[in-house]
């Protein structure tokens, strides 16, 4: 198994994108806000988390030792 070391800023970016993705999914499934607000915020968080995952993955897994 290949081990990849992450510095604290990289780790916080990964954790932040996972949190946005999870929060977006939670808002899409929850019924706390009215339907339009929930959909707008949920999709925004979900898509931001999803889109930001690609460059982070390239940055982390593209590292050469």
C-alpha cells in the first residue's frame, strides 16, 4: 500500500470539502427549511464539495515522492 503524507492545510481542505458535501446532502434530505431554500443551499453545498474534490484529488494523489 502506498502511503501519502498530508500537511495540515491539505488535510483541512479535504475535510472541508467532505463537510460541504455532507452538509449539502443533509440539507437536501432534511425538512427544516422550506423546499426552495433547502434545494438551493443543499445543491450549492453538494456541488461545491463535489467539484472541489477533483483538484484536491489531483493535488494529493499526483504527488511524486
